[in-house]
């Protein structure tokens, strides 16, 4: 994952960074859990009383990043791309779905974990309160859906 620009000083208090293809950095204070569930497919062969079990479809839960800030509006622009796509006026799937990393940092800014989400896109965006004393664009929360995730090495 290529990092666009350098993290800015306001990220010191935001320990979850969102780094996406073609977007700048956004910092968040809270990140919901990443989870995946494998369906349990059971079938009975030839009148057997004991089922044969095998893994089925995967279900990935959406992830929500909360209490965030950014110094640009690229994250909201990405959400707008999705809105335009649903109206029939926007981009094909391949152009609004992006690969992104959620980077967890410790107090010193050292990376603890990096989770890579494939083909992600925002499904919900809540702008934060307006504050005239702040240069940051405050984001209350953004919810992302995606096809797959993995722990980056």
C-alpha cells in the first residue's frame, strides 16, 4: 500500500489511520472490530444420523471508524462517488472500490498492526460538529464495507 503524503501532526491523538489508494490520511480515535464468520454447511448422507459438516460462505462485517479528523475532503469525496454510482450517474464498481489499510499505532506513533481491506467503499458517513477554532475536518464516523481483510505483514 503506497502512503500518500506524510501523516500530519494532528494524528498524534488519533491512533487508527486510514490509508487508501488515491486518498490522503485520515486519523480516528476508535475502530470497531473486524470480523468474519464461516457458515457451517451440514448435510446428511444416505440416512445418516450424524451430519457431514463443511465450511460454507464467508460473511464479513462492516467496520466503523469513529471520532476522526482529516485536513482534506478526499474521504467525503469518495463517499460522494458511491452516492453518484447508486444514482446511475457514477463510476463502475472497479473505480469506486478501493484497497485500504487500517493502521493501529501506539502512543509513540509506532505501527502495532496493519489490516488490509480489499475492495472497500463507504456505506455511511457522519460529519462531526463544526468548530471555528479547528483547522481539521472532523468526522464523527465512517462505516466501510469490503470484500475481504487480512493482517498485513
